C-alpha cells in the first residue's frame, strides 16, 4: 500500500485466476450499483458515485507520480 498526500479514489482489482464467468458477473453487477438505493449506499461507503473499468496498466502513472513525490519530499528534508 502506498501513502501520499494525494488521493486517486478507491480502486479494486480481481486476481488473475478468478473464474471468468464470476468476473463478468461481478463487473456487470458493479456497474449497475448506482441504479438502486442499496447500491448507492454501498458506493457511498467507498465515496464513489459509479464503478468503471480499470486496468493494472492504469496504475503506472500513479506509481510514477508517487516516485516523483518521494524524490521531491526527500529533497525538502535536507
């Protein structure tokens, strides 16, 4: 888990070995959460309004930004 003074919102990923039918069902239901009152309440727990697709390759920019933050914050300590 990385910690930085910026937020990117909640992100969740499924492991590679998960059954493809289960993965498809979870993704389908997740995208429909904002259509029911209970689903909206669940989304509020994660401070999200909707669910959308996200891929591990999308994390590369976040890691780059975090490394830049670490470099800059180390320079301030000197």
